[in-house]
């Protein structure tokens, strides 16, 4: 009946015929109690969540599709007259997955199924890249942020304790904080704006003192909006005997702790390649062998300020736990450091990516002697400069920013002052020390120099050209699932949503086998195979025995219990 209605098939039909029953209820057993009334099949809810991202549906729309669409019922194994479930079940299901640490289960089940079909295995090549994710909140400047934070706290207290609040504030407060901040016209002029911000600061402190006062109900302090107000005022304002003022410069908290919105306390302000955004960052890894389907093997989501280098080792750890660690991991320069090159080698794999550039002044300006022009005698713990002079100091230190072990080498000013190459090396020394050089410890230094030398060869450039294909994968995920704009207002649910998005992109009929990236971007890339098939089509041809002709039987739903969230 379904094939008669959809002769060319749909995404739901192709998934069912290619993979059969995909999500087993037992995989989600940890999120449900063993007693209580029967609940909807968690495997079916996981499938609906994946399809929901395929078509950009809300929870209510997805629940309506389950009741109305024949192909969805075919995928879920439901009878045509099945009434479906209430839309609120999807939200509760997501909460259960997060609460019990089962966010990655859907993707892991798909990977296990593909491994069983022989389409996925450890080794080979994989590539990783990240992209920005906009939060589901408005980007606010500093004045808008404090104004909206105070307004949100007042709105919450007006609902929670209207009688208590009405006896505290005056009509001026309603006039000042009644409209939303995007409807408010801020005063012009620095002095007037400074006065406005100080007024908001005083009002916020007045409200917090009242909430934490002995006459206020104790439970008011537990209101989420009040907690956000308290944290925001600590971060943004300074109060002393002279009054209330902005925190400035080093008095502000680090950016990874600083709130950006009262409605999403996990979102952070991030900058990448000169572009800033409020929200998160997601990292996708996929296989990239030329003769097999490209499969997304892991997805990780962080706040926007987490650097890519901080995610290289967690990505490797996740792939190792899934027994999918590649032989070659292709990444861009954001994922590489000397320590990460060594760590990858210890795991028995190659981290293929551009090495960090020499940060010395001479290297940046492209003139003079850089670190590479100095010879290190590791056994003698000294260095030799291009002029043939040997250093006289060798110190083991920690980097002042990140605590990385470094070696500091100094040359004597007696050698640097009269040296004919001094103008190409360093500034005229004023003390007993001349040129100073900072090196990494031996193993890291040699790994870094080896990577820098290798990336200058044509062979390395040809191998690295495959990295460009991950841009096409991210582009496809953005177009299919809206990956760059989260639907939720917190990091855990956003992370879960990205797992569903990656799982959905896995099944999309246009999932490429060969790279989609234009050859003009990377001339070393081979032309795209015109006969390349999508992943679902590839699975269908590779596993004909897994097809399920005819109408499938209904999935069992009894035995599952629903506990109060």
C-alpha cells in the first residue's frame, strides 16, 4: 500500500526498507521506570525525533505527522488507524534522554547498524570541522542585557508573588521596565547612557536586597530569573561607597563565564575568523574513504568560547570508545598543536593538519631570524644562533597564558651587540641578556618542526585536500536540519538536537559518497563521481537481505512505564 502511494519512495520508506527496525526499545530502557502505566515506544519516539529534524517540524507538527502520514506509520511499524501520541511526549522524551545520559544513543545505534552491514569500520580516514550555532535568543549589547535581565526577573516575580512585588515597586518601574528591550529607545549621549545604566544597576540591587531580605518568602530566591539577575549583577556591576558603576576591563569575568542572555544562560559570545555570534559551536566528524559512503561518526556541541584545540582529544576519545578511531584524522589548523600531534601518534594514528605558525615577531613580519634559524643542542641544553654564538642561559618554565611547558634560551649581550647580524636578529640589548628564544620541550618541538616541513610538500597538500569535503557535509546538515540555529535555550538540549540532526543527515537520500566540494577550491581533489549514490541507496544495494517487503508488524509498546518527569 505504501509503495503504491509513493512509487519513488520517501525518506521514511527508504530507511525502513534499507535498515529495517532501527532503534530497539531496550537501548533506551535506562530512561524509563519499570513500574507504571505503559508508555509510547521509546524507539519510535527516537525515530520521530530524527524525522522531525529532517522536515523542520515542531513537536506538535511531528505528532500530527505520525497520525496522518502513511510513510511515517510504515517506518514506525504502526497500523493505519493508530492514534499516535500527544505532542508533549516528545519533550518529555528529550528530557529523559538528557537526564539519563543517553543523548548519543540514536547515533550510536545507527553506527552499529552500519558496522553490521560492513559499511563502517575502524581505520581509514576521517575528517572533522566545526561551525557556529546561533542561540534561540536575541543578541544583546550590554545595556540591553542588563535592562532585559531586570525586566525578566520582574516578570517572573509578578507571576510568582504579585502581592509582594506590588508593595515593593512604584509606577516608575512599570514605565521603565514594562516594554521589552527591543521596543525601548535608549537615550543618546555617553553621559545620559551612563546615568541610565547606573539607575538600572541601583534598581537591580534594590530588588535583590528585597528578595534576600528577612521579610521576603524564602522560596523567591530560588526563582530562576532571580538567580540569573544575581549572577548578572555580580558580573556587570561594581558597588562601593561611591555608588554603582560598570565593571570595566580586567574587572569583568572571563568570557567563558559571562552571561549573554537572561533566557539562555548556557549561550556565550564567540568569535571565529572575525565573525562574532551568541550561542554554541558544534563539531562533526565523518569518514572520507573514496569507495565507501561517508558516515558521520561523532558530533559534539560546546559553548561558543571553547577552542577547537580543546576538542581534538575528546573527539579522539569518543571515536576510540566507539572503536572507530581512524588511521588518519584530517583537520584544519584550529585542531592542531604540538602536544596533539604527539598524543595522536601515541594512539597509533596520524593527525593531518597545518601546524601552528611560528609566533615570533621576526616570523610574523617576514624579516630577520626566526626560531627555525637557531640550532638546538638538546644534550648540552643550549642553542646556537645564525652567527655561530652559543646561548648562556637555559630555563624550564610554564607559559604564562596556558601553562604549557616551555624552554627559555638567552644569548649574551656581549655577543649580540657587536654581531654584524644583530639588526636582522633582535633589538639592541640594554642589559646582560641579548636575544631570547622560547622553545617547546624536545619531543613537542621535533613533532612540530616535522609537521611544518611535511606540509610544504606536494604529497602532503594532495593528502590534505580531502579535508574540504567536510564543508559540504556541514552545508548539507545546515540546509536539511538548520544546524546553525538551535531550537532550544540550553546546551544539553541543543547537544541532543545536534545528535538527531547528524543521525538524520546520515539517512538523507542525497548523502554523498564522493566529495561535493567544487574542484576550484582544491585543485588536488578528484572530480565527483557522477554515479555516487546516497547513503540510504548504498545500504539498500549492499544489504538486500535486510529489506522488509510488505507491511511490517506493529512494534510492541507494552512493558514500558511512564514516571513523572
